[in-house]
């Protein structure tokens, strides 16, 4: 009996040592995956932002003093430019050309530039190692250039690659930076189904965007999702986008846009976003002609941005969380949404 007891102890010790040495390989110690195709994987690891930038527990307490800034950040994903400078420049034109509804314009430009890259008719894929490469460059529709190198697995339809934008201009939006991209491609229809862009210090000189942006082209509405940081060069402030998403319905002559997710302002905290009425943006316009955005913060405080006719908007604020409007802002022009206008001499 004593011998059997010793055997059980030895077996237990052996099992403990076995688990100790093998556990890192069976749970979280290393990751091994196999990729069909010979193109490189394109999903860089980004450093996690500080807790106060990531949103953390700090919710914004919405009041009439900060409602417009929070609503502007929530609607524009904080991709609008800094306050205009004093001088003789046409400030309204500057904002309409470079700051207009940037989440839509930027993702539209990224998606359109990718879909402008055409793969040749894929060769017959005899095995999962068949890879097609496309390398080239082209100009934006209003200037600048995009250089690209894409790899398509002709067996699975998975693609990845590198995109380099140099003063690339798309319908008045100009940006620079490199992007890694990966996604899926319909080999039969020769169309992109989805794309995941990984951006680092991507922007126009006034704003740098470090983000992951996914676009689902496969169905209507087109779903766009942001996660990342927008850093303003002038102030150094970083605004966090967390599951910031757009539903984009393409209709005849215009788009309907729903916005939802979470937005973090470094001075005030984060708010949750919804659109009880979608924004209507006509193809020839820079700003929406109708729509409502609602942001909610700490203790049920909220603000509602309502689009009016003729490029105007108004903001209603509930600063005590009782569901009733406490203050209605003056009627404002879209071109100065969320901007502190400078006092010029």
C-alpha cells in the first residue's frame, strides 16, 4: 500500500511538471497560424492608447458650454480642422473644401481608391498557393498620387497589400500617409467585398489619424467602422474613436448616413452616439440637408444636433438628465461647427 501511495505521488509530480512546461504552448504562450498564399500578412500591432484616451470610465457631463464641441466631435469624428486663422483668406471656402463631413469623405476616398485598382483576370488556381500581384500608381481626381502593391490569393479571394498616398486628392479632400490593407475579393464578379485599412500618422498636415478602418462593400448599407486616435497638430489633443461607425445608404443623387458608437474628447470625456433621423447628404453638397444626432453622457445628460435648411443647425441641451430641453443654441452655420472663432484685430 505504501508503494502504491508513492506511485500516485510520483505520477502527480510528473503531471505537474508536464503541465508547467507545456501550458505556454497550448494556451496563449505562442500563436501559430498558416496562411494560404505567399503574400505578407498586413495587420500591424498598434500600441494601446492611454486609459484616459481610450475612453475609460470618464463620461462627459454634457452642458450648454460643451454640447456643441462634443456634438461636433461626435459627428465629424474629430476630423475637422482647427480654428481658422485670422487674415484675408476665405474661411468658409477653406472649411467647405477641407473640413466637410470628413468621416464620410475620408472613407469614401479610401474605398474608391482601392476599388480603382483592378486585378487582371486571375489565373486558374490549381492550389492554394496561387498568388497574383498588382503593382502601380495613379493620380487622384483632383491631384496627388497613390502608389500600390497588392497580392491576391487566386484560390481563396483573400488579398493584402500596401497603399501610399502622396498629396492624394479625392473630391477636394487631400491626405498623405501609408496604409496597410487586407480583405476579401469576389473572384467571379471581380469586385471587392470587404477591406480593412490600418493607418499610422495618416492625414492632411493638421490632423494625424492612427486607426483601423473597416469597410463592408458586400451589402447595402455600406458599413464603415473606425477605431483609433485623431491627433490635432496645432493643439496636440488626441480624440478617441471607439467603434465609431457609419451606415451609408447609396440612393439616387444622395446618401443617407447613420452614425453610432462612442467618441472621446480629451477635455470632457466620452459620449455615446445615435442618429434618430439619418443625415441626408446630396452628392453636390458638402454638408447634410437634414438629420439629427443625439449624444448622451454622464447622469443621462444629452444634446441633440438638428439639421436645418440652408446649411444651418441648432443644438438642444438637457443638462440635468430629466429628458427635457434646458437650452436651445442660436442657429449656427455648418462651416463653424464646433469651432471657437478667433478674435481678429
